[in-house]
């Protein structure tokens, strides 16, 4: 009766797609998963490689790395319809399906978010929607990890470039957009169906809170002082503007020759009449001897506001093509050859250029520290670029790479060479790069190492919040008298190390082996793990049977906090032991957490 336009909801500008509501729910989900350290990990490592589905890994990293990451670089699937872009449309998976996809044989039950993956073809009715639903929660959680001055770079081509810009405007804010860096990835094609050779890709750049990129060092080329001006070296610069702003079209006169000059056709003077007269009187305007010439502005070196010039978004592929403010990024063929030489075969297609990532990193990692994350790690180019930067300037940057263990086809060269997943290739490259750098720079690589982790279910039982009736609740309470699972970890890592790694992550202290932790020490017959926290105080963790002698050691050392398992308290007086410990440590201002 009123008309459809009268009862329709208020319209507003936004990016929308089929499945956006479900993708938004993915952001809100929490995780009980953990990172399981490899049994062969070094005691200390600067870098990390994590095998696992990257959305779940991003959830796991939230507690320890929230607001701590300086730079994120990702090279996500481009959604070409022919690439290996896979997207989950069902969030549970059976043991048999998981084993067939990842090669794992020792998981039990169902795994959340290691799901039924499939290629996203252009024939799909939700071709763009599926890609946006995949990217949305990952970028949102990635933003959480960035520092306030953090920067994210995203490689993309024309298939999803427009959608990605709109998506990032929504997540990061259009006011935090730096620009598209344009990178020539290949030489021109010899044939094309439509007569166009798409040779370039783009790198989208946003800040969490946009400040200023590093820019390029100002070279001061072209400055000289041929007339011995007391104000120092200068160079002739353009004296016109392309846009009118007030009374800016008028003749100016050379005080020596009397010749008059108007702005070039279609342009204007950049100053008002009064300001221009002042510039002329100060000898800042260079008049040509030829009446048909163009006046120029004398720009002095000492007047430069910064020692840098803005970086160009146009990247060049060769050093000899470089101009003052351009970044260098070789075409992909060189990157492919370099990786092929390192791995001994063509085991990965289209790896990104190390120099591409190094050039981008130079705009936000000019300090010698900072955390870098790449959660579409691929062959591990980002890790190699960060390691190379550290060698170059003796830096201490940390790189965290995340790669899903996507199974390789059996007819590929990589599979024939012994690799079973893409994550295997990532790991092999990082290991080989470390070995190569240690050989070439032994004086700078004594501590160079990478710790390996796998996304895994928690070592602790997960409380079921859906339990409603009293009997089931009592059963669950009884079950949680021992919080840790009886199952062994899913790889050779021992149970104590697995629990230690999980508790450190969930207490915001980073991954095991990537922070200051002393070797386990036996005190009063129990193994105690001592961790140095950011405030230089100690956290103690113990998973062995509690005794009064252990309490005495705690009181003597006065750590800031102690973490014990409920199962550490055994015997008929277990409750009494726990109560006494709680009271005594509270009086000493020592925190106690019982799992």
C-alpha cells in the first residue's frame, strides 16, 4: 500500500557479498588449538615456521602477538580460476579425510577448520564471494596483530584487485591507504587473445594508523653553485603550477632585461603577485636570456625539509633503470632460477622476488628490529628476505611464516624429489638458506635459527559449555580433576614440552624457543621451567608432583607467578596442600595459577 521504496531498509555505501555474515562470524570465533614445537627445535630461535591452516593459526597468535607486529607481507591466492586457491565450505573433517589430505596418521576424531577444501573455479556462482569470505576474517585478525605504526603489504593481480581495495578500506580504513606499488613480474607476452600483455602485479599497502613510510634517501644530485650564491648549492626547478588558486595568471618582468613572461600555456604561477615580487627581489627566480624561454625557481639545498624523498609506487626491475625515488624488484624468472638453484630443482612455481619483499620492507623496517609475519608463506621468500636484511645491517628482525601443509600432486617434480606438502618445501628452503648464510657469514650467524611448529589440538581438555543437566555437569567436573589430556602429543614432542609451549602462548609470552627461557631445572625432585617475562621477573611452570620441598624453593626464589597442574596435588591431603600453598604465596605477592 505504501510502496516498496518506502519500507525498504536504508541504503548505504558498503562492500557486500554472499556469505559476508558467516565470514564475520569467523572473526568472532575463539580457538583452543595450540602450536606444537618440533622435537628437533633449537633451544633459541629468532624465526618461526608454523604448519597449519592460517585462520586458525592467526587465532592462536592473537594472545601473544596482539599489537606487536611491525610488518605483514602476504601473497594470497589471486583467484584466477586456475590457481590452487582452496576454500572451506564445511568446518569439520573426518580422520580419514584429514589423513588423505595432510598425510598425518596420528590424529583422532574431528578437526575444526581443517576442512573440505576445493578449488574455486570461475564457473562457481559465488566465485568472488568465496574469495572475499576467505580473505575477510584473515585480514581482520591480521590487523589486530599490527602495531599502531604497523604496515601490511598484499600482493595481488587484476582478478581481485578492485575487491581487495574495497575490503581493505573496510578493515583498515580508507584513510590508512598508502598506495598500490606496481611491480613488473615478467617480460611482455609474445601472443595474447585480446592484444594486451598483463606484465605487472600490484602490492596494496595499508597502515594500521597511517604515519609516513621511510621514503628514499635524498641524493642532492643536480645541486651546484655556479654563481657563488651565499645561500649555498641550488638547482633550477619548475616555476609553474597546474592548478589555479586565486590571482595567479599575470606577467612577471626580468629586472635586468625588462622582458615579460606569462606562465606556460595551460599553467599558472604558484605564488600571488606579492609573493612572486618578493621571490624576484631575493634573486630566487632565474630568468632566461631568450624571451621565448621559461623562468625557473632557484631551490636551495639547505631548504630541503627532509633528507628523504617520497618513494615512488612504480617499481623498476633493473638497478640500472632506477631513479632517485624508485624501489627495485626483479622479474619473476630470476626468482624462479634462484630458488631452483637453492633446492636443486623446479619444485615451486612463481616464487616472489626476495628483492621485492626487501624493497617493501625497507619502507617500514628501517630500524634493526621488529616482527614480520607472512601467513601465506609459500616457498618462504619472506623469511629469506628478512634473514638477508639482518645480515646486511646486523639487525634482529624476527620472521613468522605460516603455511598450510597442502598435499602435493604425485606427478609434480617436488613430490618426486621427496616433498609431500608445500610446507615441506617452505621448511627445506628456510633450512637451506640458514645453512648457506652460516657458511657465507659465520661471524654474523652464530644464533641464526628457525623453530618449527605445527597447529595442533590443545594438550588440555576443553570445557563443554553446552552441558546442561546436573549429572552431566558433575561428570565433567570429575573429568577435569586432571585438566591435561591423557593422550600423547601427535608428534615426537614430549607431553611436558607440549604443555609448556601452549601455556606460554596463552599467557602472551610467545612461542617456545623464541623468547628468554632457561633450561629446565630439577628442584626438590620436580622439573621446573623458568621463563623470563617482559618485566624481567620470572614465571615458573611445573607439571610434576607437588611437595612441601618445592614450596620452599618457590618461596626462596620469589618468582612473579607459578603455574601448576591440578594433578600435581596428589594423596589424601591434596586439597589441604593446595589451600596452604595458595595462602602462603598470596602473602608473599606471588601469583598462583592452577590448571
